[in-house]
C-alpha cells in the first residue's frame, strides 16, 4: 500500500505538479517517478530505518526521491552541493549509512558508507516505525547543528485540500522552508515551480513563464531583486503573495518592495528547522509586526526572548544539547518586542551589539543604511573596542563606484541624523563580495 500522503496525490493525477526548466510534470508523471525510485531502492536493498542522503539539485527527480524515501521509512538527510570538507562533516555527524545522489537527468547513484547509525534519536524513530528527517542549520554563526524530526509529524501538518496555488520553491530541500513548500503545495494539489539557479533574473523569468502566484523567499534576496530591477523586466501580474522569513526584514526594503509590487500582498513568516513553520498574520504590508498562530503551536515571551512549543518539534540535535525547557518550550534565541497579541522580531540574541551597555540591533541600522544614496546593500555587525567593548561596523555594497572616504563620511552624517550616537557605524567598509549564504541569509560574522 502506498504511503497515505502519496495516496492523496493520486486524486490529482491530471493536474500539473511540478514545472521545471520549461517542462511540465503532472501528478501522474511525479507518481511514475516515485515508482521508479521504489525499484531503485529495492535493487540497492535500502531498508526502513536506515539513514540515507538525498543529494542533488532541486528537480522533479529529487522531489520524487524524497517522497519515495519517506514511504520507505528511512531517515532522510537532504543535501545540496557542498564543499568536500563540509559534506564529509555532515555525513559523519548524521552517521549516514547510504548515500543516494540524483541529477537533473534522473540518474541515481547509491553506495554504502560502512557506518552504523546508532544514535539514540534514530533508535526512537526505528522503535516507532517512523520515517525521519535530518536538517542542518546554516552554521553562519558557528558549527552547523543537525536537527532530527519525525517525518510523520511533519506530514501531519498538511490538512485537506482547499485552494491549490502555483508556488515557486525558492529554498532547497535541505531547508525546512523548501521541504514545507514542496509538501504543502503537493498536499493541496497545487504546482511547485522550481528553478535551476536562484538569481533575481531566473526567479522572475519563472514567475512570468509559469504564472507563479506565491513567492516565498528571504529579505536579502528581495533586496537583490530591487537592486537588479528584475521585477520590472518580467510580467508579475500573476503574483498575489510574497512571503519573507529566515532573518529580520529591513523596514526600508519592505517599503520599497511594496512600491515595486503594488497589489501584491507581503507577509512575514516564521519558522525554524527545529519547530517547523508557524502560521502567521502580518499586521500590514508595511509593518514588521506579526501575530503567531496557535494551530499546533504555543509561544511565550521570557525576558524578551521568544519560546515556542510545537507539535512537530524535533526530537533533538545529533551534535548538541536541545534547548527545550521542562514543559517542551524551545528557546528560539530571538529577541522580540510585544504589542498586545503582536510581536516584532528584532534579531538573534547572539547578533545584538553591546556598545557600552547599550543594545544595537543590526536590522535597525541596516534599514537606515539602505536609505543612504548609492548604497545597494548593507550588513551590520559588531567589532571589539577597548573603550566601549563593541562598536558598530557596516559593510556596504555600492550601486556605483565611489571614493571610500566619501562613502564613510556620508554614512556617518546620515546615520548621525537618524540614529542615536552609539548606533552610528564607527567602521565603514565598502565591499563587492556577497554578504549572504547560499540560502540568501546574511552572514554577519563575515561582515
């Protein structure tokens, strides 16, 4: 018998499931690919409970592979292309037993590593006869943590079909956002639009070609869109909703986005690999205040830090203690402000810059920097100071080349008029190097 999730997809057989590189795949085609995967896994004797990678670009073949591995009852470790050392680290931490690779042409490769995965968290999944999911954090502020989730609990979040949509899957399958986009869209009988490269040009070309209705992405990528002007070169009349998450959104970027895409609803999302994606409601398109939903989730604020309890919370980390309290609430480490039922996420506690006892939130300074003429992108971080402990450093990218001293002077003058003195960048660096990860999230440690 097929997995219940796959059985649901049978009812959508004639609808379009995936659009990729100019080709359309119906649900019937996707289910045929899943069946091919079943034969592949049989031939290589992949058994329930084994820890198996799924390595490759986001493609219909990879989507079908994920569904087949869930049905097989393995612990899936989705990976994208990684440097050799990082890949070796992930395979070691996850205690991977079987490596499965797939390319866009549908060629699958399988080999055994000789390891035995005996972590206690895997024992829990095997004892319950449930599939698992291992997701690695971005590691932008330290070593990547490996979360272990019960895949049946992840799937339980997707209710009965209501309104199918055409959604561009921006984040890859190694990210909770990418997994959520795929499974949510398919559970509703919608269409997942995938792209081979995540550039403003490629994404907005796909939006126009495939009549995308929903774009889930990151604030950093949306700022890149505004800089590139890609939204002006392609039709966007199909686009109804843009959601953003994974990092704080600069208010200046949000306002410019609203002007660039009039009529498109803008919604802040919130989710973590450890907890899943929470239902949210933005107070408005031009505000960063958000209401966190309670369907399967509870939250509370302790000393301005957001704690969340989730029905689909991870079982734990493979390589770190899990920050749950005795009641099952998870410390997100996100600092928030509260206004009744609304919260505003200021940033990670670890990213706050302490200047002589005063707190500086990078996203606030970045939003002001984006108001400065000729600045395309800005990343703010802290640097040690013998006088105040820390000072603010701004790394900026320019629209057009300009004398560095002129940039520094203009930044300090403008920020001096808009911010308290301790928030004004003491160090200003002009750089053409990307300040974001492959997941389009700012890397403040590299600023």
